[in-house]
C-alpha cells in the first residue's frame, strides 16, 4: 500500500471536468491505475483518489474484517456492489490531469475548484461544499505556494474565513 500522500492544494477545474493533479501527489500516483471513489465522511460528500491496487486492498481488508466475503450474505453482496458502483477508473493525461465526470462533480459539490487533501494512502477531493469545514486550513497551490499569495486567489476566495498567510521574508 502506498503511503506519504500528504499536503493540501487547490486547483481549478475546467468545463470538461479536467483538473491537474498536484505535483506532490502526482509523483506517487503517476505510474499507477487510479480509482476515483464516491465517499462520505462525517456527513461530508467527497471523492477519494486511490491507486486501484490500494482500493482493491481496502475492499479485501473490509471483507476480511467481516469474516471473509460470503456470497450468501446479503449485506456482503450489497457492500460489494456499493464498492464497485461508487468507483470509476481514471488516468492521468499528458498534462497530468484527471477527468472527473459531471455526476462525480455534482456528488462532491465540485464547481470551479478542487480541494485536494492527502490522506496518507489516498487523496480526498472536495468541492465548495466543504468550505465551512476547511476554513482556516492552510491551502496550497500545485507549486506548493500558499494559495492566498498567488495572483490567482480565486481558489481561496470561496472559503468563508481567509487563511492567515505569513510571508517567509517577514520572519
């Protein structure tokens, strides 16, 4: 299982649903088949980006914790379908972008920007709907610079409270 997917970033998404994968995540994921999964955590809809082999391992582990997958168990069959139907395969294009379908964007509340947050072995993708929960979190652009310091501050503007950005030159 991959690890070390840490950090935050905010990237714009184009009208075709393409968004650049932040550099810090790209390095770990670019050689892999990827699964984009609908997820909900603490009532917050999001998408999770896994290496496909890690998502398969996650599913296998879930069933293992349930005593193994039993075809005769209706709950196991329901969960198996849930795992399969909530995910799609995606790949990076030559510009290091993934394409997120309109259905997936609608689910996660993604409109103009995608908030990427590393979760060690996966990356969570949030939309504007997550702004209240994520207010006060320092967000970074794909170059690792605080989003609020960039000329294109649109990515951070939807947060109800702007992050406090310190200038390293002032220290």
